């Protein structure tokens, strides 16, 4: 989508600090990090929200989990802990309408349950 900032980052039209990319997903550092490690992992395919995911999206959904685990190891937070967070919809805090996941770690984040 021409007006989607994440689609433009994936396409290389907007600069980013990419830390991983393959044929399904792209991962790059968040420009407004909330922790020492804050990486966004996005599917190359434009999907606005989790509610729009179909069976055809299975491969990139699984790949995001694999990439999050690998990046946590690379970034040195796998042993101490990290979060993989997805916000969907306005009440869920989603700011960019392109499904994406935040890998956050490198400091105590507190519990939510």
C-alpha cells in the first residue's frame, strides 16, 4: 500500500535500521524505543490487523515467532527475558495499520499477569 509507512520501509523507500529480512518478514529498530532492545517485526504482506489474518498468512505468522526468538538471542535478552507484543485496533494501541510485533527487552518490564 502506497500510503503505509511499514510497506514503504519494507520496500526500502524509507530508511530504517534493518536487523533481519527474508522473503516473509522484515525486522527493524523502533525509532522511539521503550527499552534498550525494541525491534519491530512486520510481514512483507500488508495485513491491517489480526482480524484480517487468514490461513494464507500462516507462514509469516510462524516466521515472526522464529525471528523474534533469534533476534532475542542475538540482542542478548533471550536469557534475561523479553516481550513480543502486538497491538491491534485503536483501543489496542495500534498506531500503524500494518500488522506488526514489538520485540522489547533489555530492562525489567514488570508483569501483566
